[in-house]
């Protein structure tokens, strides 16, 4: 056997061994620890929440043109949309505003925890309502939509109670 024949056979053996290891690894990855998202309640909930975050394009776009009042319920788990109908029962709904228009946000404290409603850019609060800590108490915030506004939140519960604002031009 020559040196060249020995190197070819080693390379061939190495390739076969490597292919076998890869095949076993792939097979193990497909069968161990995996779960069908349809069988996993958490997977279903995440899919449903993700669906809530993406507004239906046609209705969503059409509905915002005439809106000047937005109604929400405040609870520690998130803001719940009430009006306009496109955000009804959606948790932390995306909101579309037109730059330069005046808006009124009307919200009701539904759990008795301390909440407020604020609009902000990435780092700074731009407008804010007073804090409300009595269940069923309703308050409002009136403000002019400006290009800086990117999101809304409750400053007491910013992790759970935050939503996006899409700023539009007329």
C-alpha cells in the first residue's frame, strides 16, 4: 500500500464517520425535546398574542382616519383596547395617530392598582395623565400627536403595559 492510498482510505473513513455522526445528531435533534406547537398550550398562546399584535391591514388602516378618541382599560397585565372597534379586546394594541391632530385617550382602571397613561419616545415621556388607583375610576389625557411619539405605557407597569404608536402624516 502506498502513502497516497493510505491517505485516501483515511479520508474516506473520516468522511463516512463524519457523515454517520451528523446523521445521528440530526435524528436525535428531531426526536428529543421537541414538541408540536399545536400540542403546547404556551405555543398556542404565543401564536395568539402575536396575531393580536399584527393588526388586520385593511380594517386597521381604514378605521384610524376618523379617530380622535381612544378608549382603553388598565389592568396590571396590560392595556385592553375598547374603542375604536379595531382594537376592541386586544391587549396592548398598536395605535395609529396622525401627526398634528389632537387626541383624547380615555381609560378606566379595572383592577384598583396604581396606573397612569403616558406617551413617549424611546427614552423620554412626552405627555402623561395623572395616576389613578381606584377601581372603575376613569380619566383621560388629551395631547397633540407629534413625530417624537413612538409608544404608550403605564409608568408603574412599563414591562406589562406598553404598546406601539404608528405616527402617520396626512
